[in-house]
């Protein structure tokens, strides 16, 4: 009981710290939040632009998101304890079966799962090939909600530094677009095209 309580308080405190820290440098805009079911299981699938995508996606969503993370990163000694506390799901190209089983189990329990089908953080302004690993996950009654994150390139947390030359004192505008929920099966290349289309949406 005490352990669970400590975990809950720790997560709340850590989240508040990140919220204050990132809002100093970024202004966040969200389009299509109504496309995310409030109770139904959801798979969030979209582009991967920075080390803080987990925060950007979670910020406007009250339900806790479970992220699928590369196993090599998950095993980092310095952060492994935090990854375990956050209930992240490690996955590797060589051994993905257990990860798919765990992800399916959480979806059946009505959770929100976020996966970045590119497999790594973008190194250019273009959205890379989407891998089809998510297609092997038993979604049961869960829906897919595609998303596109824009405005992070050039920041400290992005690999692509395309627009790094900007006023340091000016807040960076980050926009996230969520597309309509997809109930049927969708192939990786088709999903990628939907995410690219979301890029064209503006506030």
C-alpha cells in the first residue's frame, strides 16, 4: 500500500515538474482531441520527432498513456527504474512477441497505447517508412487514432535541427493533430499517408 502510494505521489510530482519546465519554452496546440475515445481502448500511432514526444502527447489527455519503447533504451541503467515505474513496454526487432502479447493485454483492459511506427526519432523533416509491427498486435475492440506532431524540429530535444536558428526568447509553437479513429485494419503505408495528411492541418 505504501509503495503504491509513494509511486502515485512521485509520478504526480514528476509530471508537474515536466509540465512547468516545458511550458516555459513551448506553447502547445491540439487539434482533434475529440477523436480520442474517452473510455475505449486506443492505439495512438504517428510520427516520432523528439525525445519529449511522450510528454507532448500525454499533456492534454487525462487517461494515462502506455508507451512502447525500444528495448535498448529501456535498459539504460540511469533511467530504467523510471521506465519501469512508468510501465513502458520494451520491444526489440529480434524478440517482439512478448511485447505484442503485453500490448494486446493492456488494450483488452481498455488502456491507451502509443507506438511510433518509424522506429526511431526523425533525422530529417520527412516522415520515414512506417514499420508494420503494430499490425501483429491483437487490437480486439481498440481503435487506431493517427497523430502528427509539428514544430519540434530545431529544438534541443530533436535530432533534426532544420530551424535551429530562431529567437531564443520566443516560445516554440508545437501543434499536434489527431485524426479520426480507425476501427478497421490499416496497412503501414496507408497509415503513414494519413499521418502526412494531418501535417497539412493548421489552427
